[in-house]
C-alpha cells in the first residue's frame, strides 16, 4: 500500500524522507517533488528497480531513464569526457532545469535502458529532492506520469496516474515551474539543445555561445 507524506510539515517531511530512502534501498519506487515536474524515482544502480520504473510508466528501454544527483561533484564518479563547455553549463544552471546528456563511466554497474554509453543527468533545485539524493546517492528519475500522459505539477496528479505502483509519495506542493527541463547533448565537440524547456536557447548561449539548436 502506498504511503504519502506532506513535506510542508517538518515531522512528516522527516518521516517521509526516511521512508523514501528505505523504499529506494528495497528497490521500490518513490514519487518526489522537483523544481520542474514531479518525478518517479528508483535506485539508479538497481537494474530491477529501473525496470519497475519503466514498467510503471509504460515506457520501453528505447527511452532510457535520466539520473538526478544531489551535487555537481557527484559527476566526477559518473561521467567521462566532460568538456569545459559542459562544466560552464553546470556552473550556470545547476541546480535547476537543465539536463545534460554525457558519456558515463564505462565501469558503472547500472542499466538505465538502451543508453549507448550515455546518461542524461541533472541536479534539481528542490530541497526535498536534494535531501533525499544526498541520502540515497544518484537516482533514476523520470516524470511521474504514464507515457503520453500529462506531466504532473502536483502530487495528486502523479498519484492519479501511478497509483499503487509507487511505495512512497513525497508531497512538496505544486511544482514552481511545471515545465520539463531543457536537454543539452554534450557528447560532441559542440553542445546541442535536444529539447527546449525550462532553460531557453538564448539563456544557454549567454553562457556557451556556440550551443546549437537541435533538429
């Protein structure tokens, strides 16, 4: 049976974070608030948990799950061939609504889907999400909706779509900016905007002028 915690109450927030971390360790799914939309989270290093996440969303392996981190320094253990331009984007927009697609360390034991050696990674600007991430480590997180369904701006909207497939719901109120993150591919020589979202192309180019608009 799913459990839900109101994170506006300090006691419930503390209890919810403990329960969410325990659920993640057991390989279960958790819904968390972020600065963009609510996210469905699982242990990034558990292939079984990531498979459960994909199944709960009705999503195939051809759409790999992004990873959220609690600190930019976590990147050092996760990614390789990370360019100076990529670090400049991190410095400017993390924590916040920017996801970077980069090459992951080949030694990492994870299975996020058919990634072809890459990972989409972001640090969210939300205290509840960051506190959980700093307890659990990197989490596989996708928007807390069924594939093709509306992106959830509230915990209610996430629960309506995902129901009992989730062990713990952390209710952080309405998302500040119910817009998905922008996705920039930094695997090549020049960063490419793959999906426009919370951070505009113009904002990106203020930091790295040669960011290209993807097709």
